[in-house]
């Protein structure tokens, strides 16, 4: 990314999380980034009211948002053909990092997942990633949302590869590489058990 | 771009207002934004211990005594799960990383109980004791890796056979 500074002035954020203390912290983090309008709601019904009342630019939604779940709520937004905010950027926030959870968030049409507890750097980097990395939307019989097979051309700080990760040292070549026949034989042996 | 049919996916480009606005020049430099955000988070810290004590007390009150009849019922789990979730979501941001770790473990235990795992008093009690320990000032700032024996012990508990569902959904459908 050539420029990872984001300008949040004038944007309206909606935080949907039943934990009001968490929402307050999240709100203060966004304001630290320069956001000027942040709305907090505590369940999906309040979230729908806020979405229809205000011009929300980005939704931060808890995975366990009552009464059903953040994924269910996200899916309901994405699947409603009449919904004017159907393509709204949505970040799912969860403390459950199991692959099934991440896959669920992706499949319901979320743009990205933020792991709780949220740190300022992780939130900033995900917002920057959404801002600077355009993704096509897919409308199919079974899915509506950002393309799930997107290519990451260099991670922003904190997404996937961590900022503190060291580059790997690759040793000098000490012998000839395997020929295709060698590789085929290895795979054949592995397949045959 | 072509319009989709029932069987064909349609792809289209979306440049949302968020994306357009966020890319405008004149944004705050990242380091400054993080500094401001961290200062805002720090402003919560003086009052956090009171919030933490309240949530912990609510959690402890929600969990029945393992000897009591209520312990084997499901009614108390939702409330206890909400309190643990709140602790897990917030404590690490406020420098109580170990509280978040233990509370997150508890959430997974409650989830297992909801799925039909055995109500094991020892497992819950050892997590409650770990939370009482983690709440103390001297454990503030400690991460699970700073307390390897305790953390590994709690992780092992999560894999205990007693937390596995007694009968899985496939077995139930076969029984029907």
C-alpha cells in the first residue's frame, strides 16, 4: 500500500454490540482515528433503526449480536434486494478465532473480521485495507457480498502477516532440485500410503 | 459486466462512500491516529478496575454452586456466558490479558455445555479461581505466555473428554 493514512472525517460509523463498555472503547478508538460521528446500538433491531435513520458508512457488528447473531444480521442486509445499504462495508467483531467462525463471517458477506479484544492498530489496519483494496461484489444464487476469493497483494500492517514478523532466511542451493519425475514418484508413494 | 441469471454469478464493482471518503488526502498519519486512539483507551483505565470487579461479581453470582441442583440445569449458562464474553472482549485492551484468556476459555466451556457436554464442577471452579487470581493487580499486564503452567493447564481442560458432547447431532438424527 503506497499510502495507508485514512481520512475518517465526515464518515458515520455504527457499532452494534450488546456490550456497551466494549462499544464505548471502540467508539473512543474510532474518534482517535479522526471519526466525527459514531453511533452505538446494542441489538439488531436498534441497528436496523440506525441504518435507516442515519447515513451509515461502515458497520462494526458483533458476531453474537442479539437476538440472533451478527452473521445472521449481516446476511439479512446482504440478501434484501430492496435494501439501500446492501453493499455497506461490514466488519464482524469476534473473540472466536476458530476457522469455522471466520468462514461463517466470510460466507455471510462480511468484508472483514476483527478479532476481539480489539486493538487500535488492528482496527486501523483493517479499515485501511477496506479503503484501499477494492473488491468486486458477487451476486449469485447462494451468495451476495464481497468476492470471497480476493487476492492479497501485500498485507497492510496487522492483517495476516504481522508487523513484527521477520523475513525468512533462505539458504544457498546445496544440490540439484528434484526433477518432475522425482516429485511424481514422491506423490505417488504418498498417495499409495 | 453482465446481468446474472439463476445459475450464473454476477460480479460488479462497488466503491462505497466509506472507501471514497477514507481515501481522501489529508487523513491523519497512522502513527498519530494510533497515538490518539491509545490515549483515548488509556482514559478508560482508571475506572476499569471497578467495571472489572462488577462484571466478575456478576459472573460469580451467575454460576451456581457445583453441589447445588441448579448447577446441572441449563438456565444459568446464558447469563454466565454473557458476563464472560464481556470480560473476554474488553479486559485485554485494558491490560488484563490473562483475564481475557480465562474468560474466553469459560465462553468455550459454556458453549460446550449448551451443546450437551457434562456439567463438570471442577472445570468451572478452576476457571473461576484463575479469574480471581488474574484480577489481582500483580497479574495486570501479564499475558498467558507469561504464566505458561497455568495457561497450559487451562488449555488442557478445554480438551477434556467431559467437555465433548454426549451425543452428537448425527447420532440424534439416527436415533429418531
